[in-house]
C-alpha cells in the first residue's frame, strides 16, 4: 500500500460568477416574518390563556369563586372609567417608585464601597447573605412601629426588598468584568468614580439589568402584600387595599380586576420599559443575544 | 552607529528589573534583572518562549505592576501607574469597549485623558481610523467586526493618542495566519508613515524579525536577557533572513536541545 506515492495532477478551476446563481439571498415569506416578531408570539399565547380562562369559568359557572374573563374585563373597564382603579394603581406606583429608586441608590452606594475596599466587599457579602433571605413583609411590623402607619413604612420595606437583589447582581457583574477591559480603562488614566461610571457600569450592565428586573419584581410583590396587610394611608389605599376591600364585600370580579391590574403593570414594565432598555444597550452592544 | 548610541538618551530605560507576582500558593519570579533601552522610533521586540516573563515585563512598563528590584523610566521619570502616555494593544479581541462604536472607541481615550477635545479630537480619531482603512466601519459596533478589524481599531486607538511608546502584547497571536501576515505588513506601513516607538511582545521568531528593528531575546524561568540583536530590513535577502531566524532559534533553544531531539 503506497497510495501516497501515486502522483495526482493539480486541479485549477474557474469559479462561476455569482450573477449566474439562482438564489444567493432570498427574503423570508410573510408568515416567517410575522412569526419572528416576539410581541406577536406572546400576544398569541395571552389570547390562548384568556380563552382557556373564559371556557373554564363558564363551565364552572360560579362567579363568587372564579369569575369569567369577560366579567373581569368588564369590572376592569368600569374601574378604569370610574377612575378608582387608576387612582389606586397611581397610589401604588408612586410609593413603588419611591421605594425602588431609594433602594437602587442604597445599592449603588453599597456596591461602590464594596468594589473599592476589601472591608466593603466583606460587608456587602455578609449583609446580603443575612438579609436577602429575610422576607420584606417580616419587617413590616417593625417598620410600623418605627415609621408609623404611612408611606414611610412602605418605603422602608421596599428598600429592603430591592436593595439586596440589586446590590448582589451589580457586585457580581462588576467582578465579572474582563480583566482586559479593566486594564484598558486604567490605561486611559481613569480612576475612582469616572472609572466606575465609564468602564465598570457599562461593562457590567447585563448583570445590573438583571438585578434591576429582579428588584422591580420583588418590590411589586412586597408592596401589594404590604398593602393587603395594612394599606390605608390618608384615606386612599393602593391596589392591595383595593383587592382586600373588594374581597370583604364579595365583589369577586373587582378582586380579579385588581389582580389583573397588577399583572398588566408588570407586563408593561417588563415588556416595554425593560425590553427597550435591553434593546438599546446590551443587545445592541452584542453583550447578550 | 556608536556616535548615535552615545548621544541619544533612551526613551524607555529598563534597568535591573526583577518582577514577581503571587499566585495562590507561590511567589513566582517572572523576570530577573532585565536591562534594555528603547530609543525613539525603535520597533523593539521582546521575544522568548512562554514563561520568559515577556508579557509581565510589558505589564510593568504599562504600569500595572511595579518591580521588586530595579527601575523603569520613561523619558527619565519612574513609571508608577498606568497612563495614556503608554497605550496598550492587547491580544484579546474584547479589549474594545462593546458599548461604543469604532469612532467612539478611538475618540474616548482622547477625551478621557484630556489630550484633545471637541472637533480636534473628532478629526484626529477619523484620521487614524482612515490610516487603518476602517473609515467605512466608523459607526459599527465592535461585535459586528472580525478579529483582524478589532485589532486594527485597537491599534488606531493606541496611535491616535500619539503615546511616547505603543505597547503591543502579542496583538496578532489570536488571528489566523493569513490575516496575521496582512496585519504585520499594515503595521510596518503605519510605522513607515509616522515612525512611532513600539514595544512589541511576541513568541514568533519570524514575526519578530519581520516587525522588529531590534530584538531582545529572553530565556525562561525566570526571564533573563539572553541577547539583544539587530533585525534585518524586511526586504533583506531571503538567505540572510533565514540565517537570522536559525541563529535566534538556536540561541533560544540551546538549553533544550538535549531534551527534545528533532525528528527529521
């Protein structure tokens, strides 16, 4: 066997010019393009879920236990037109934004201290492992004693629910910034806050964004739960209180409408606000596919 | 030659530099009492096998670590910390800021260091981008570029700053062979245009001969100076280039000859 020894002639070929090919790039069909729109796919899923709800509720036929989707929608519409639901949602969102932004500010301070000093790192790690598993609601009784019956207590528990999730994610994001990028930043002579702001924060943005999302969800749940427990501050409670009141009056479609509002706001924030931030930042920069 | 050597003060002066770094359970000596001087417009190559501390040495010149013994002076001043007078080009493709376009990436250090501002910075950035033939891609984000293009942006970013010395840490090592050759030619063309000073780390002997004007050979574990040679012009006869390559090869692998007998 000496196949390698067999002489072979050299081959030289002329490639066919690309103008003679049938298809080099072909646009996708309309159906394929529609199926590529995420919002449409998600809407389709929502419609199917609503249909299942409607059919099951009609079959159950017990509006006190489980009202139909259409009656929930009607209660929701009445609430919107009457303005009560909007006003309640407004109260909730206002408190929520106060707590959320205060929580993010605290997280920012804590992480910057953690990234610049070793004691800070230890402090952040200790505090996070201590307080992150502690449900914010468990602090509510204490908060009521400290800050009284009002927005102060709510903001306090909200800060607690946001702070640890955001701080933990931001810190782990900072730690995972590639060494090359760090060296590049220092090569430019950046130090201190400019270094954090111009290099670390954008480079860690995927993790920071995850932290912000988790923080938002935690804050929302904590707020609604806290409002269910107490909730009236100066006569007008938020959505949680709306749900609680209507339960007491056995206005079950209104209870569902309240829950529905919580869900709708959650969907909007996730799919409009965070989605757009994501598209404009981490997706555009190719840091997330 | 001797007259020039005597009169010109070195731009970068490395004297008796010993570098050590700590791993989890060892204190490693990366280089031991290294001496070399880089003059203006040198294409100075640090060449050696892996483990000879050439990248560590470059990091020390960059100011990322300080020597335990000896000193590194740039224009007479001891190097203490990283700074924009010593721009680095890294091997990794992720050295560009992914949230900035090509133009912004080149522009950012100019603005951040306060070297230029406003339209002057803008003009300088676009000029350098044109030098590396990327004008068309000025508004592209790094993740849409190929590896070679990213390295060209990194080089443009370094050159736009007009640093005292451009530090290059195996910038072409992660490229494929064809792109690598093209990039070497481009780097030489850029040098012919502006005569910048460059300190270049590589482990490839042909690359060192092609790019360098002067080559520092280092031996491994720990890194020590083995020789400092003059390279040949890129258009020198092939036989001479070949001879130099063989000479460097035998110098670098003199100790290892007994262990690894070639198979040919």
